[in-house]
């Protein structure tokens, strides 16, 4: 692996591309983290990388290709916010270069890609994490703990949705077949991941439908019922054709837990409501940057050698369930 840093030194990060999520959220999270710093940014447009370095990471190196960044011996970990179809290629290249990898969701565009990514990182002795940042937010950890502890009885149903309207953004990469777009591949990943986190595994049976408008290269709306066995169900939907909304609800036989903004709570206080026995308890959480919590956890594991909170096998299972949802809907993935 790259570098000869000590256990107390910040992890040196490299950023592959100038994608918006990195510019607006992840680079600032790394720069304000307690144990990491952005040491290099790469773009196929060197000028774009130079501008981003000047604006957000003074002193970092700018590269005009991803290959140059991966060849930098000082870079210990890379963050990959590239389009879905490029995740596997650049994760595998990064692993072979000895870099730990934080890759945006979905990890791979197919289960086979996710397995190949896991294997490449395992063989290289580097860490691999699918970037579901919401899992590191205190409200999610608390909700999952309450559900697991029996605070609402036996969990029977998880309902969750995430949607926003892309109808006037036809050139968006999320709508590209060649880049592995689609609502389930983007926003629908979150409700699915949340259901799996609550129930602790994959559904046994899946029923689903998707909507593919005539002018669209990919599905723009998805709805699915996930049967986890023993009377436990997940009901999820996602869309690029509806007004922005998100929520998650965990329903047990003695109560329920409601999260109004489970996936992108923003920088304000968040509130989770637990209802039981005709009582409603509001658990309030102070502002928390779940991107920073994610990168700090990752860097801590890089330095300590401890296992990640979420193993790559979870991402493989996620990819397998995405494939099962598409198959149940009769949707032929166009990539």
C-alpha cells in the first residue's frame, strides 16, 4: 500500500473526478475531518482539477488523468464519485495501485462487478467501502438500534421512498443507459439498503414494477415489495419523475419508528419519532455531517487496521437484490 505515514498522520486522499458530490460534499468533509486531508485531485480536464485544488484544497496536487493520481506514492486512499458504469474499472485499478477505496453507490453496476471489486481489493490488501454515508448518521444508528432492541416489538414492515424530478434535465448522467443510470441505481439504492439494514439480510422473494417512458433510456420510476420471510416485508419506491420526497418507516407489532429525512437530512437538527402504546417520543439529533463521519471512520480503519463497519459483502448483496428487483419487473438492464 502507498505511503509510509505514521498512525497519527492524516490519511492522504486522492479524488477521482470533479463530480458535484465530491466538490460540494465529500471534499469539504475530508478537509474538515480529524484524520484526513485531500492530497490530490484528478480530472480528465487538468484546468478543472487545478481550479478545484485552488478553491478547496490549496497545496494539493492537480492531475490531468486518473492514472497519474493512482501512480502518486503519497496517496493512500481514493474517493471515486464517477458514473456508475466506471466504478468497477477504477476501483480495480486503484486496488492494484495499492490504494484503499471509498466508492460511491452502487458499488458495481452488476453483482459480478461488485464481486470483482471486492476480490481485487481483498487481493491487494486494501479497504473497500460502498459510500452509503447515511448509515453513519446518528439518527440512522439510533433507529436501527431501537428496531433491533425490540422497542417497537417485532418488526414486520419497512416502508421507504426517495425521489426527485429530473424531467427537465435530459442530459443528466443518471438517465444514461451507457452509464448504468436509472432511479433504482441512484435514489432507490437508499430505501433498499435501509430495508436490508433493518432486517439484516436479503429478501427471499421480490415483486416489482418499473416505468420506462418512451423517450427514456432507463427506468425512471420503480416500486417493489420485498418478502424477507416470516411475515416481514419491505415496501420501497424511487423515481426521477416525482416531486422531491424521502422518508423511512419501521413498523413493528407494538409501535413504529418514523424518519422524515433519513437519507439527506441536511445540516439542521433531525427528529426521529417513536410511537408506542399511544405515546409519541421525539428523539432529536444535533446537526451531524454524515459525510465527515463516513470518511473519518474509513480513515480510522486505514490507520488502525480495524474492519470497516460495513463489509464489501453487503454491497454485493445489495447488487444482487437490485438485479432481483429488475428481473421481477421484467426490466432488461440496458448496460
